[in-house]
C-alpha cells in the first residue's frame, strides 16, 4: 500500500486505496481496481452497496427534511422505524431509542440499565459483567466492558474496568461445543462471578450472542445462552445482548437471539441495521425498564444527531429490502455453503486451525499447530498480512487477533447477504490464491 501524504489519520501509517464507487458486492478504487467486499465493510453493508430502493427512500426524505432535533420533533420516519424494530424484537422489547452507531447504543444500554436500577430502588447495583475477550465499542463506557488488551489497557486509569468472565472458546480448551455440559461449564462462570461480586452490586451481563471482532465469528457452545439467561433471572441481573454485529440477518435470523428463543432485557444494534447507508444504531429495551425510568423523571441520555429523519428513513428502507429480498434466509443458506467452502480450504491448508461461524458471519483462524492450538508467532502479524495479500488479489476481508488482541489470527469472511453461489465461488477462489 502506498504512502501518499494526507491530513487524515485513522489507526496506523498504512494507507488504503481511495474508494470511488460501490455497487452490490463490489467496490472500485479510483484506479479502477475492483474488490469483492468479502466482509461487508466491517459486517455493515448487509444488503450490498448502492441499493436503489434505499437510495430512493433517502432522496424522498431529503426532499422533505434532513434534520429535526429529537426533543423538538418526532418524525414519521423515526416512528415507523421504531415500530418496525419493535416488531422484530422479542416480546416486551417494544421501546426503541435511536443513536448513531454501535458504541453509542452500548453506552445507552449501560445508562438505561443503571437508571432503571435507581428507579426501582436498587441503587447498589452498578457492575456490568462482560466477557474476555470481547468488543463492545470504543467510548470509555463501552471500553470498560470490553476486553481486548491493546485497546483497553492504556485507558484503564481513565475508566472503571468492569468484571469479566472468560468467553467460551471450547475449541481452545479442548471441549466439545455440541455438548451441553460445555455450555453450562462456561455459563456457570457467570454465576460464580455474580456471587464473588455480591449479587446486590451486579446490574447487568452483556454478551455478543456470536462473538464478533474479538473471538472471530465464534458461536456459543450448546446450552450456553439459555443457561446465561437463567442465571441472570435467578440473580435479578439484566441481560443485555450486543447484536451490533449479529443483528439484521447476519447469523441467519433477523436477530441472533432467535436461535435460542431468548428474552433479554435490552438489545443493541447498529452495523447491518442501516447497512452502511447512514450512521444509525438502536437500543430496544423492555417496556418495564423504560416505564420505570420515565416514571422516575426521564432518561438522562441522548445524542444530538440521533434519530434524525434521514437516518431513520434509510433504516426503514433497509429493513424493507431485507424482507422483500428474503435476505435473512439467504444469509442462512449461503452461510452454510460458505462454511463448507472454508472447511474445504482447511483440508488443503494446514495453517488453518479452525473454521466456524453462523449464517454469513464466518471465520477461519491461523494456527502454528492444530493439535496444541498454538497460535502463529505474534510478530508475524499474520492477521494483518493476510488482509494485504487478499487486497492485492481483489478481496476485502476483516481480521483481528483472537486471543485478547495479543496473539492469534482470525480472518472474518462475511460478504453482503445478497451473495449468490457465483460470488461464493469467487470468494473461495481469491481466498485460495491468497492462502497459497
Ligand atoms: N459492539 C460490537 C459487537 C461491535 O462489533 C462493534 C463494532 N465492531 C461495536 C459494538 C461498536 O460499534 P461502532 O464501531 O459502530 O461504535
């Protein structure tokens, strides 16, 4: 990648190509090179790029109004999106609060949970237990419940890091993820942690139903999510599902919680919810929580740009496209086919130590040794290098370190949910060339 000067800075010094156009599953840079978007950006562009119906809905809204401050006006678009969202959530989660991204949605959930506890006289409850590793966002609040050392450790003096339990990684611990005893083994760590903290101090447990950036598309072991919910209920601890990455069809259901028929207290969404057309996120909360907070005087939280009509109009159109094209089903069908292809690559490339996923959220992990699960030496930065090789071959994938950000290399493959088998063939071919 070249080193041209720029006033922009994101993470490192490395520069990326300059994006020109994007259509469907493809993107072109200003030099005319074509890329297949094999990770939907960062699991965002679930319905593909430049969907004409979404663009048209946005144009129509822009002609009417682009901004109305949420404390001054409600809008047709925000009312409609809230109703659509509530209808797609588990029963009772029928109050929706809009934000502009995943971190904001997580912050909102943390603050709603706390205000609810105060409203019902449980002021002693403030700890939010989460998992290690995990990723819930980059703001200081969301970082406090995130565990990914390079991102969290430098900021610990500035925030109150919350208690963590190990994320279930059966494949590293030599346990069978299909055995319910494995799920219970990990879930019971939550109970132990609640007891160690003192149940009267524990406000909530937050969990990504399928681990995203931190553990690399890792589904929970059998029985885990159901047991976690049971434990939360037993100790009156709120269950918050972070569906920022898994929501909007990514795992083969509209919400991942449908796989286990869960009844959480709060769900947060973003990414695929607006599919990259606008910055948008949502917190759907149980009416019991919201009513208590409103009775106690109101929710002391909100962002200026949140719930603006343009974002909400795009959000409505995205959900309508997901429904019209049957993309949730396609995510399940194509996801299963993609997993087969990744398993095929694993048979041919010993460097792949594990393949996993759910729907079109899939990943493979590099290992030095499949038996011992030893990661590749960290200094090789395989997670980064593979992305660059794939880029050169015209495929965009998403990579991170698997083991708390320190070592381990996983590559997430999560193309837009509009993919066909032909696209999967192309992806497999480019992965094959890049692995070789
Ligand atoms: N939660 C999860 C599970 C995520 O994957 C992310 C983003 N990777 C976030 C929260 C934060 O979202 P955002 O980057 O939009 O703030």
